[in-house]
């Protein structure tokens, strides 16, 4: 019989990776090698390596929707980092729902704002502890100016996963860079948002929270009225529904809203309150 | 010296994932987060996330060929699920060669038939135990109608991997949905099959079992005679051979049968008995 | 509090995989199933499965740059194997910086040469121990002629990771096949290399070691002078820099050197010494 006991001090830590590195090069594998050299028992999980290159906002969207399904002790490494090697800071931020490690370029603020741990301007609320990753003991011995994912973020995450206190990693920060996800505009009779992601199925995911849509409201997209919110992808030939990320999305039954409705990132999505 | 002892109760369980989710979105990572929250020691293995969208038969083909190389205690999650949120059942099926979890839409019947655990009409033979996943204790607290992979299948697999008895998960089923893989026609002098998959190398894999081809039989495909079965990909410029899945496939040496012979899924493949 | 103790005999071994299999088919997952059936605690890491089909040299480049970031006890499986099933040998090579398992077709020589464990002609130096994988006890019971990754290399790697002595796996070899990566030509005033890889960002990576470039030397590529080495990707609109692999690469700021400069694999890259 198969039975895996849960001895607390043997529960492996989880480190997730979200990057724009793609999977064809060895970059992601190398980060995992560095992590396992420091924290050999870690469960490493890929959230996505298909963030569009240098698109920090898209990385925020992935991290925001995914991190809440992981154990709270998890360390989430995000590397969408066009400014690697320049003056932008490297940070780690511990919150009650997860610890985040990566460049301080706006990647993490939307995730923290969503959980109430940070203000619009990036000021941290007391539940969140952030540090700048300056302590050389928690980096690789040689630090390049081109691959901080390997040299700084992977080692920091591995040490945090093994129980190193976040304060050991560097000086405290009270503010992080503000985020880069466009917010919907909330009018009295209408919410005006936009498509922020097209997924693998061609579903067009907007920045409008499902919980903000009143009962009976009608969704508009692709220059037409889609209708009120449906409950499944099979409810009609073209549906608007609250997708698995909690956001309003537009879908075509057994097809692609991207291809069949011509939707793409940045296109408007509206909600008309009845 | 490196040595990992095999203490049976410390052997981590294996959960495999086969989906049509692709790897660009966070969907697969989120399922892994849910699994690790319940069963932190699990070894999670991706079989494929490139099943063509909503192509249940293609998912069956992947699961059928891959699952037999995993430990028998493994739990195989399959999510090719166009009917998510509709009336189709959610199932778990334990067999002597593996446990399967996913939608009851024909995905698993070909796998079970191949092992002799299920009849053509989906009736289960005594070696297989199937249940409908109804017990809310083994789901996420909130269950969406759009992402059962995360809300129902991942938690069920994780609980099964940790040793929960399958009967705890819901009421017993005696039949599952029949499968969706086309079967070859067996004539007195000829077997008539078809291409069911083109792999990454451009090899065209048919639905004809290698073991069903008599010695000296000649393979036909792409409107021409390919010849008798070869033993390696280097045996000729164009070869028919029994590939790693146990099925007859057509290959071009150091090239692509898809591109160079124009083969695609659904094209006929014949075997002429001498 | 989260803390994972490092009890040496509980540290899981690492096995990496580098192949040209792609990720759409179940081939990689099946290799992992075989490994976990033998060595259930193993940490399996994908380095890359996007080696261009049958391009042995490209596989060498990935392994050479990536393996040094993994623990020295790691076992690196490389499968770029156009000659599978023919007379080419199957090998395992243990070195002080890692153990390598795969076909003996030139895949590993560049990795070993780089570390000083092998001569240009493939003769091994004393620090490296190589064997031909002939012992049937460390293979799958049935060995196909089409998928040695599954039948021979995965089992060998798993047994090595569990502590089996390399000499158990087969007879000793004193020489392996010589490598297939083009070497740059070193003239008195000039180094002449070439692009050996275009990465996911469109950066063009040459075969010129960063350490071989004298201070003030000027890099040429794409029919123009790029300039001396920069330190970050943001240092100019077009930069030459020592990338994360230690090799000179050409990059376009927030863009693609492949697309914007028209660079591709095989194109010349020059270094003019001042």
C-alpha cells in the first residue's frame, strides 16, 4: 500500500518559476540546478516560461492568478527582467500567502495589491516584509550582469525555501515599484476593461473581475454584444464567462475567440449594467 | 557516496498529467500547486500538454502508450475535457497497472481496453474499480464550472496518491464512456488502418499494432509501397517500423514523413499479408 | 516554520535530460516514468528538449553550458541520437563534475574537453571513467531498436543515481567519439568564430569564449562593427557581450538580433584585437 506520511520537517518546500525564458534554451534548467544545489529536496514547479519577452505586466497576471493555489510557504520566483544588470533592485517579499523573489520592476505589485499587501504606489502594508537582495552570501560566488535569475534569484529562493530568514538577505524596503497591469474603468452604468491575455485555447481574458459584474449585466467585446455571463464553455456558440482566473473571458465553443472573433490583447471589453 | 535508500513508506507517489492545456498558460502549474498542497512529496510528471485542443482520442493514444512505463501505483490525470461543467461525469478508475482520474468522456476506455480491464462498450471487468468523483471532501472548497482539472481532478489524484481508498471518493460505476480511437480493420489478406498521430520528428504513427503484422507483410502508405518492417530509422530512406509505442509507423531517415511524404492524421496505412 | 534538513543519505539525486524529442509527445514523460520506477526519489530536471532534431553539436552546446550549474553528483542524460539501433555504442562517463549517459556519437566530447577530461580525439584523461552500456541487468527487460532513451539510457542513469558503480554497467572504454562543435580560429590579430545558437530572445550566441577576448577588442558580426564588449543588454541599441553561457553573443536591446540583424546559425563573428 502506498502511503506518504506528513512529517512536518520533511515536507519539501515549493519553489515556482515564472519567466519569459521559453523552454527551448537551458536557462530554466540551469536555474533549477542552482536551486537543487542549495535546497535538494525542493519541489520546483513551472508556472509559465512563455511570458511574452520583456512583458512585465503579463508576468504579473500569471503570478497573480496562479500563486494562490500553492501552499502559503511557497517561494515564487518571477524573472521578466529587461533591465537585468542595470540599476533596478533585486527583491524578496514575504507575505502571508507566499514569498516572491525577482527584479523590482513592477512585476510583483499587482500580485500584492490583489491580496491587500501593497498600495497603488507600491508602499507595502505591515503584513508584507521586503528586502533588497544585497547579501553576497546568498548569491552565486560570481554574479553576472546578464542572468540574475541564475546568479541571484534562484539562490535567494533556495535559501528562503530552506528556512533562512528573509532579513538575512539584505536591507529592508518599504516600497516596491508600482505595477503594470491596466485597470478597468468603473463608471456608474458601465465597466470598461480590455483583453489582457489570450490563452492556449484562444480564449480572450479581460482585466474585469468576475465579482465586479452585477447580475444581469451584459458583456460587449469584438464590436458586438456577447450577452450576460454564462456558466460553461458549452452554453452557447460565443460566451462570456468568469474563467478559472476569476476574470471575465470571451470564448468560442470548441473554437478560438482569438481566431474567430479577431480578439487580441488590448481590445476593449465592456460590461453594461442593466 | 550517493545512495538513496528505498524505505517503502517513504517512496514518493507518482502523479502524471496529460492535458490539452499547452505550456504557455499557468493552468498546468496551478494543478501542480493544488496537488502539492495535499500531497507534498509527490513526483509529478508531465506526459504531454500538447494534446490537440478537445481531441479526446489523441489524449487516449498518449495515455495508452505512456502509462505502462510508470510504476503501477501511479495516478494518471487526463484532462481533455470539452464538456467541462456540463453533465459528463468526473471519474477515478483503479486498475492493476495504474489509476486514472479525469472526465468520463471516452478518454480512458481505450487505455483500459488495451490492458483487458474494460469491454468495447465501456463495461468494466472485475480487475478495475471505478467511482464517480462526488465526495466534496476530496475537491477544492470552491468548484468552478470551467476548470475541473484544478478543482476536482488534481485534488482527487493527490488524495489517491496519499493512500485514500478510491471508494471514499464517490459512488461505484460499472461502466465508463466508450473510447474514441479508430480501430484498424482486419481483413483476411489485409489490415487497413490509418495515421493517428504525427510526432515531433514528423514520423506518422498508425493505429496498427506491430504484433498484428505477419512476417514478410508489406506496408503501404502515402499512395505507395513502403516495404516490409525495418528494424531502425536508418535502414532505408523511407521505412516502416514498429516504433516505440508498439505501433507501425512510417519514417523518413534524418527527415520528416509528414513533410516529405505528405502524410497527415487520418491518412490510410495498409498491411498486405503475403 | 519551514526547514528541510540535509541528511546526506536522504539528499535526492539529480538526473537531467537533454534531448531533441520536443515536449508534445509522451517520449520525455515515458523516460521519467522509467527513471522513477528504479529511483523514486530522483529530482529530474529538463535542460532542454528543443535541441534541433538530430543536431548532435547543438546538444553538446546545451550540455556544456548547463551541466556546471548542477551538483557534481548529478547524472546528465543526453539523447540526440540519429543512429539509434545501429552500431554506435551506448555510454556512461563519470567525471568529477558530473556523470553523462547517452549515445557515443560525439555528444559528450565537447563537454569533457571543456573541463579537461578528454583530448581532441576523444581519448579520456584519467579523471574520467567511461563504460559501454552492455550489462542487460541495467536495461529494461525488452530493448527496442528505436528508443534507447527509454530502454537503455534512462535505466542506466537511474541505477547510477541510486549508487550502482559505473563499472557494473559494462566494459571500460578509453576513448569516446570526438565532438561536433565548430571551434573558433585564433589568429595573431583576430579571432574568427561563428554563431552556434540563436536563443529564445533572438540573441546570437557565438563559439568565442568571453575569456579569450582581450580588453578593448572590437566585435564584428552581421557585416558590421558591433563595438567592444558591453556589460548589459541595455548598454546600447546593438551590443556584443559575454552572455550567461560565458560565450560572446550579439543582442538587440528589447529586440531580436536574429530578426533585426538577420543573424543565423553559421554566420561569422569576428574579434579584432586592437
